[in-house]
């Protein structure tokens, strides 16, 4: 566990890996719905207008775009000049990489990362409860 500064509200919090505090996470989930609904109704919008109309900060909208949760379908086919591929710097509408680069990354990942560690049971899903004691806490 680390104490890190939240990238949005700048408050320190105990992180289990992310850089966003639980309060901001919750707010972002709400903002996400607001922005998504707005984009639904106003296709071909851009971040400036969306931020103004929804009162959600550009920083949060960009965050949602980078996570791939939002897609801004702007006329230039990109993220309105706000979001760029992290590899070739091409304008993109969602995520961190353009299609070309994500294809390249995926194929190079295939070679190095072939085995996936099983995710830790405990949250959702049909995990075995109670009986098996693996590792313990
Ligand atoms: Zn925060
Ligand atoms: Zn690219």
C-alpha cells in the first residue's frame, strides 16, 4: 500500500495501484454517464464544448477517453486534437494508441506475454468460497 496524491483532487490517499482516489473514482463514474449521454445526443462534438456543456473538466474527459470508456466521434476522425497515439502521435478518438500501433503492440505482446496469471479470486465471479485455503491473507 502506498500513499499517493490523487491526480484529480490532489489529496493524498492510500493507493492499491491507481492514481485516483475513491472519491474521484466515484465522481468520474457519474461524470462518465453525463458525458456519454451528452455525446450520444451531440455527435461530432469536441472536448471544449463537452466540458462547457456538461461542466465536467477536460482533464476528466481526457481520462475517460484514454481509458477507452468514451469515444468522441469528431469530423476529423480523431479526438479533436486532444488525444494522440502514444507511439506515433497521430490524433485518435479513444484509448492510448491508434489502431495501427495497438495492432503492433498486440502482436509483439503475443510473443512475450503468453501466460496469464490467474486473477485473484475474491470479488466477482464463481469462485470457490470457504473450502480451499490458498495462500491465505
Ligand atoms: Zn481525488
Ligand atoms: Zn499510432
